[in-house]
């Protein structure tokens, strides 16, 4: 999975630096889907990516079988709250999504999945800076 996303970002034309960052974004979303949206490692996590000359998009979807089930609206609220605390360096967790959303993607959408869990879609434009 890590290799695939690396290949995609690299092939799409991102710099080494941005490829590393975006790989971390996919990683973070995958870990969350696995940790919070799944019960066992046998639960499925669906990953879909698309890209063209202008932008790359990744979509990570889980089945919502985790212990602390959350819907998209609540998750969005939580992230919004966490974002205020991002600057608090003493806090070591709970800023994954908040940071990612605001710093490293152009757009991130959190929705309820038809499969019962959460589906997160992010896009990043390919520009001279990236
Ligand atoms: N796919 C998901 N399904 C259900 N809940 C989720 C999902 N992704 C995130 N969450 C909830 O949102 C919270 C915040 O996620 P976030 O990734 O920002 O922090 P974290 O995973 O707790 O810590 P870390 O900084 O290590 O990533 C999680 O603790 C979890 O409760
Ligand atoms: Mg996390």
C-alpha cells in the first residue's frame, strides 16, 4: 500500500518532498481506517485513487466496525476542535487528521460510507511548488 501510493505521487509528478508528505497522508488515513473503522485485520479497507495532469485524488473507505463508531459529522467536529490544539506541542496524538487537512491537502472531504463507516477523500493539485 505504501509503495503504491509512493508510485502514484511520484509518477504524477510530485517532488520527492511532497511525495513523502502525501504518502504520510494516505498512511494516516489508512491507519485510522484500520484502527477506528475496523474490528479485525480481515475487515476491508477500500482505496481508490485517480490522477490526471492537474491533480491527484485518494479515497479511503472503511466498514465502520470499530469499537468507537463515529459518523462523518461527529468526526468533522472533532477534527475542527483538534485543529485548535495543533499548536500545543505537549499533545502527542489526535492531531493527525487536523494537521493533514489544513496543511498538506487542497481539499479533504469526510462522508458517511455506504459500507457503514467513514470515507475520506482528499485531492492535491500538481503545481510548480509541489
Ligand atoms: N476512520 C475512522 N472511523 C472512526 N473514527 C475515526 C476514524 N478516523 C479517525 N477517527 C476518530 O478521530 C480521532 C482523531 O483522529 P486523528 O487521526 O486526528 O488522531 P489519532 O489517530 O487519535 O492520533 P494520531 O495523532 O496518532 O493520528 C480518532 O481518535 C478517532 O476517534
Ligand atoms: Mg490517526
